[in-house]
C-alpha cells in the first residue's frame, strides 16, 4: 500500500509503469529485431529481455544521438509501409525505462515472439535464385570495380516478379548491385572472356541495346544497396521478365583493403499466375551534370522531370540515391495546378542505410506534373565521411569517391498500352 501511494503521489500508477514485456518488447519488434537477430546485418541479437539489458548502455547511447533505429525518411514527407522509425515519445519512453532500472514486467503481457530465420532471404526462399558459376575476387588495389555477370534464367515463358533481392557473398566489398534484363542475349558472349567469372562493365552494361543510364534503369528488375529492406509489390502489380531473357547482375565493388572472393546471389519472387494487371516501371529523376566545389559544406544540386502530358498513373515506390558526400535529399511532386505533394525527405543521409521505400497508399500522378529533387552535399574536411584527402571538387561518377544525384520513381500507368514508349 505504501508503494502504491508513493507511485500515485508521483503521478504514476503501477499499471502505467513502462515495462519490457508490455511496452519495450513491442517497440523492439517493430523497430529493431528485423536486423538484430542471429545471422542478420546487426552486430548483436536483441530478441530477449536479457539481450536488451546486456546492451542497455549502447542502446541508450544510440537512442540519445539518434543513430538508431536507422529509419531515414522524415515523418510527414511520405507515408511508407514497414517503417521501423520511432517517434520522439517512443524514444523518450525507452530512455526513461532504462533510467528507471529496466523493469521486466509480467511475462503474461509479452507479445508472441517474432519468427526468427537464419536465412539471408528476407521473404523466405525465392522462386528463382541465380548466381555466377564461381566466385570473383575484385582487385584489391582498384578503388572501384564494376563487374557484370550474365545469368540465364532458365524460364521458357514470360513471368512477372513481385520482389527481388541480392545477397552479397562479401558484403564488406559490395557497394551496390543492379539486376538488369538482357533480352538480346549479347551478354552471354562477354561473360568469362577474360578467364574470370563475369566481365568488366565500369559505367556501361556493355550490351548494344542497353548503353545509357536511362536505358539501364529502364531495364532494371532489382537492386541492392546497404541497409535495403525488401518490400514486395502489391497484388496485381509486377515486373515483367520475358521468357528466354538473361539477367545481367552488375556488382560494384569498393574493396576494403582485402582480396575477398565474392559470389553474390540474385533471388526473384514470382507473382501468382495470371494475377498481374499492372507493370511497374522505374522513372529516373537524375542530374548528371554538376560539380561540388572543394570545401563547400552545403552545396545544392537539383533535378527535374516533367511527366509527359499523355501519361497518368500512380507512384508506388521511391529509391533516392547519393554517395558519401550526400547530407540531405528532398523529392516533391507538383501537379499541373501547382499543388505540391512531398514524396520523401531525408535530413541525415547515410550511405550505409538506403532503401526502396513503398508507399502505404499509391500517389496519383497526372500528365504535365513535375517531379523535383533537391539534394545537398558536404565536400569539406568537417565531413567525417569525405573520402578525399586533400579535399577536391567532385562530379557525377560511377566510383564511390564520385557522387550521384538520382531517385528512381516506381510507377504504374493507368494506360498499360503506353508501356511501349518507355
């Protein structure tokens, strides 16, 4: 009774006390445990009360400096599914729980544990897994290596996919992965021509009908970047894989100082037969012509794309991309009447935590609407991620020490007959 009275005097009732089983465990499930489990990207498991209390000092630090959880989109600038971000109130609740001695709570209040898998595949075993026939070791002395691997799908008829994922064999060496359709089959003759798996493809896939950046992105069927989570497309929407087409997997290596063999795998999840009414296409919103001056800590780069007047559809996903100098990126949609819809905003860009973000509700886009991107870069010696010493001007480029200003806008068209124009 004395304890209850004391709690009431302090403005807190016993039932309102934050506990692990009732409160913290649920926050851990939605914001942390996707990565913090055995075999996943995080360095420690945080599945149990004992795990959380063991690492409580570290958790307190990363919550205070806001480096975790690493959900980057700013609230209110796009409504995304599968968010693992937390509110300021949730962050403070967690910090207060640690400060108050981390009460465990009643085991009966605990939620059912999330399923734990040691598989690297986020959606379970894919319907199709492709892999180069042997491991490739990028040269240790090269700052950047682009290697393409031409892989037959084995498919005899056209298929739609709802999701894809790449699993790097040597994640510490891999900067990013693109999976591109080769409908001509030309890439087969290039693969292995120099006696090693794949073929060099710095800045170009090397196929006659896929040369420019826009063409590469138009043929894109999947990608991987550090920190990416797999979000399957909604029922009825898919990405077409024509029968007999090959998949070219372009792997960008940025060596960490070791000669590490890599055998990256590409996995594809099929849409149910006869279920797809809409094909997803990717529109590149990009600026290829910029130079970030040396010692400029807040340099702005913009990109703009006007939607053709005869096109209408819905934006279902977005993938913003910069390199190590990137600090902020904002993407908006302005309709013909001048109304602005924020698509995404990131104020603390981190190359190691990127992703393709899927909207909870697709965003309508009309002809003559304008997609606009504004990004800021810190090319000063005050940027601890700046890879250049001494500081030098930086332009668009394929290397990690170069920069990019791009977003891929995933869209489905209202009129599918227009797909032949893209």
